[in-house]
């Protein structure tokens, strides 16, 4: 069976969920071979093997952290040369897309970014994308070279499928031309303790209806009761009530959680563009005519300051 390279996104060996989703999708088109760059490959290999990685190609080098993405592209290209895969899959993060695009240029291949599904096809893998503010769904395949495909988080539910996951060292030579941009400092972002917005299974978002930064704790309390991430509409972000990193929509982040709860958000097309592929959508809005209600699975017509705290209390009481 053809091998499929899967680029591993991890934090010090702790594999992030989008990689497990990639392994699940990779199994539809071949045998997943994971590429782990950085420390703790043995630790990561256990999780990667549980999710179907037949092999884990591992390399660590100071250049991976000292420079921007180019040394990692050298490593992924070394894996590509070693394996001659049927496809290369990466997570659709900013870094994943840049690494994928650079690899595609180097190996003379086509690239598809932001896929939301993947299936085997007679002439190579077929990727589904949600385009033009999610008003169209397209299916495409790469027609030149080895397909390089980046896949959005939450596009598949990770499934266990134990495989060998044998760790093999990957020999990497970092080219001088890959050392053009050095990282000079790093400032860790203060952790909110909440899941990453684009990866969260549940997102609770607030809009202009929240009516002030001082009221966002109402949204955060519901999010925390559900173990969810917090999102915001652009109106709320532009008003300075919540950080831009939490904006959902065309000019913010795209999310595709199992559950999306929109409170005080009207449902403008630009907001929908970032959330309408969510599996279940719930809206709370005091205007029964708000366009968001055209989109929802469940709608509550009411004041969010009554509904959201009541919902939070109910969730907490059911959790005991
Ligand atoms: C190029 C471009 C890019 C854009 N990108 C984005 C983007 O990425 N993301 C984004 O979100 N927008 C984006 N926008 C803006 C978008 O068009 C809307 O202006 C924005 O989404 C509106 O945010 P909102 O729904 O919070 O506010 P509004 O449209 O003002 O809606 C507020 C809603 O809250 C309800 N409400 C008020 N008080 C309460 C209450 N107490 N309880 C319950 N409901 C209440 C109201 O009935 C109303 O429906 C973009 C626009 C442009 C032109």
C-alpha cells in the first residue's frame, strides 16, 4: 500500500489533536508515515502508533527552533525523498500551510490548502474545500506531482487503529539558504486555560449583543462550564471588548467544532464564513428575525443576559 506522509504538530512531544485527525484521513488513502521534528519522538510515537502510524521518521536539530520554517521544510523534504509518498498531509495552521507550500514548490507539486475532507480517488486523493465564505463546497485533486494537502482542524474524528509506529531516525541536512531568518526572541502567550479556538470541540462566541468587555465573563462562564473556547464577532473585537485572536469569521479564524453557540451575534455572511461548517449550531438572540436563525440547529429567542447564565447553571448542575 502507498505510504502517506503526515507532518506531526506537537508541543515537546505532546501530539496535538489535528495530527490525529490527519492520521485518520491518511488511512483512507494509504499507510500513514508520521514525520516528527523536535524532541521526545519516542513519547509522541506511542500516540501516533495508536492512531495508525506504521512508522515515525524522527529528527531533532537546534535549527528547527532557531530559525523560521525553512529548516523544517528541509526535513520534510528529506522524508519525502526517503519515502516517495502518495501524498503529504499537514495541519492547516499558519505554519503547516507555509511548510506545505514551500515543500510543494521544491518538489514541483500542486498543493490544496484548508481541506475539510479527504477521500481516495482513482487519480489520487480528492480534497473537499468550503470556499467563497462557505457558500460553495468544492472537490479538487492535485494534477501535478505528489499531492500536498493541508487539512483544517476538526475535519475528522480521530479514530484509534493501532499500528507499529516504529521510530526511525531521519537524516536531515539544513541548507545555508534555510537559515535566512533567525528567531531573536520568544514571548509565551498567557494561557487562558481554555482550548485553542480552532481546535476546540465546543466554541461559545459573543457579539455586539454582549454590550461591553465587562460583560464577556458571562460568555466565558458558559464556555468554562462546557470546557469550550471563547470566540467573538468582529463587532465585539473592533469595539475592543475581546482580542482579535478570538475573532471568528472571514477576517478572523475559521472554526468547525462539534458545537458552536453564538450569543448576541446577528449572523452576517462574514461571520458565517468562519463557523458555518460547525456540526451543531445554537444561537441566542433577542431578535427573532436575526439572520443567524436561518442557520441554526437550535435557536433561543431571548436576552442573552437571562439565557446564558441560566444555561451555565444548568450545565453545571447536570455535571454535578
Ligand atoms: C470585509 C469584511 C470582513 C469581515 N470579517 C468579519 C469576521 O471575520 N467576523 C465577523 O464576525 N464579522 C466580520 N465582518 C463584519 C460583519 O459584517 C458584521 O458587521 C459583524 O459580524 C456583526 O457582528 P455582530 O453580529 O456581533 O453585531 P450585530 O450585527 O450588530 O448583531 C448584534 C446582535 O445581537 C443581538 N442582541 C443585542 N442585544 C442582545 C441581548 N441582550 N441578547 C441577545 N441578543 C442581543 C441583536 O439582536 C443583533 O442580532 C466583516 C465585514 C467586512 C466588510
